[in-house]
C-alpha cells in the first residue's frame, strides 16, 4: 500500500517559525508532525510513503533524519518555481504509484487521527474514485465542505465556501483514498487544485464518497491551533530522563520535556509547557501554556505565557513574553524586555526594547 504526502505548500500563518521550517516538520510535543504521520501509516500497513515536495522541503526533511518505522520513503519533487498544487503532484507520481491498487493521499500539514485501513475499506466497498475523510468543525469557511447523501456519497464539494453558504459543517480533513481512475481526471504538466478542479467534477459524476470520523483532527496552520494540538497530546508524551530540575522548582503537570532539558531553582513550569531538546531554563522563571523548541535558553526571572518560541533563541533576564507571541529561530530578546500580546519576531533578530503593541518585527 502506498501513500502520497502533499507537502510543498507554504505555511504563511505560522510565520516567522515557518520561514525556517516547513509545517510538516513542526514538532508536536517534541516529535515532528511528519513522524506522527509516518508512525500512523506504518501501523496501518502502508509500506511506501511518497513525499510530494518542493526543493526546500525535500532538503529540510532529509536533514531531520526522521525515523521511518519500516516505511520506504521516496521523494517526488515539483518542478523548480512551478508548484503543482494539490492535484498536480498526484499526476506527477502516476508511474510511481502505479495502476494496480488504491492508494492514500494526505495533506501533510494536518494532524489527523484517521484509521487509514478503515477509509480504504469503505472506499473499496463503494467502488468510488475518491473517498474523502470528513470531520465536523464549527466554522467550515477555511476548509473544503462536503454535502453528503444518505449512502455517504458526496453530492457537492465546495472549497472555502463562506460560512453562510456552506452546505454543511463536514469538512475535508485532508486524507483521501483514491482509485487509479483518478489519474484520468488530473491534467498533466500543470498546477491542479484537487479541491477546486477535481472533487466537484467527481461529485457531479457520483463517484465521490465521504468517510466521516470523530477522532482527533487539527490543522496546525494557526498559532492557536498549534498550541492547542500540543496541549491535547501533551499527556501522551513521556518526559525524558536525564533532565535536571533545580531545588524548589515546581512542575505544574502536564508538561513534556525532551532530552537534556535543565531548569534552575525556584521556577514554576506548567501547566501545558513543552520544552525541546537541550532547552535551558534559569532560576525564578515562570512558563505556562507555551511551546519552546530545542536549544533555546531562558534566563533568570523571565516569564513566558501562551507563546511559541523557536530554536536556539536567547531570552534575557527579567523579560516578559505574552500571549500569542511567536519568536523566530535564533532571535535574541535582551534583558528587561517586555513583548506584550501577539508580537512576532523574525528569525535571528535582536530585540533590546519592549514592544507594547501587537506587531511583527522584521
Ligand atoms: N507538492 C506540493 N505542491 N504540495 C502542495 C502544493 C504544491 O504546489 N500546494 C499545497 N500543497 C500541500 C500543502 O503543503 C498541504 O500539505 C496540502 O497540500 C494542502 O494545501 P494547503 O495550502 O495547506 O491548503 P488549505 O489548508 O488551504 O486547504 C486544504 O486543507 C484543508 C484541511 O486542512 C484543502 O484540502 C481543504 O479542502 C481542506 O479542508
Ligand atoms: Mg493547510
């Protein structure tokens, strides 16, 4: 069984952290999103994952050396400066996928606890060309929406319909089971949107089906969604041994620490704090509801609440970082600086003055 993972898009809403890493490599409780996906594929007897990438994503994924769990991982690259969209990469991989069997296509930027075996089974039973995993959300306007008939057939598929006109609250969860006939519906050699160009046509022809599921689903595209998926999965993480916790420091669980984390004296960490590998936290520090990526140093008397802090960042003494702040990799926040709510700092930037309004410092 093969799965194609779409991962050539650009995560604009998670900037500035997405300037330096594709969304598929964002860690969720210290494990890259791609690793969660590969583990789930391996568990469902998929043996080959084809990564539909652009050049930068391919390089970044290879650098990360993610465990493969027995999967054969290959790369199918979009032409340089010519992204193929969400359908084009499927057509491009036609030979590699072959015509012998059904296969899976996954949006790489979402966390979707879909039972792949089940969706494939449903797909085969219905003799569908495509079966889309569907999930219920409150506001479907950012997604593709499906209108279902009684037999799970999708009568209509509309991408990014305004909330008022959306025919249902069942959205495209970004997991598809496809039959080889799908290749006939995707033109060759150009960018194709499967959501705008292919799914509506399949719906019209009566060969598009839905597989509604209730388990965990999250698009990590927005900072608050990213923090939330970390909060949700934090309980499943094991705090690594070899972390050093100083005297009189209080850990308000749940927290998740990766290898070689050290926290000084009299600090209060948690609840809902994820610390990446080699993060060092000083004395009298307060951190809650935040994700801090590997190699970052937080100095004494700092306070961090509801923020996402990148890799190798330096947070100076007596700094205060508020809700919704995102600090890019290798930035330096100097001593006594306050960043109020929703301040974004670009990678490698040095900040020596407080920022008291929400903005992006480039
Ligand atoms: N190789 C390649 N080339 N991959 C691409 C390209 C491209 O040109 N463009 C997008 N992708 C990948 C993205 O990296 C992502 O994993 C997936 O295709 C979907 O693209 P997004 O750009 O993230 O689309 P979206 O989030 O606006 O909407 C899609 O996802 C929703 C669920 O999160 C649609 O499929 C919606 O219908 C769906 O509800
Ligand atoms: Mg997306």
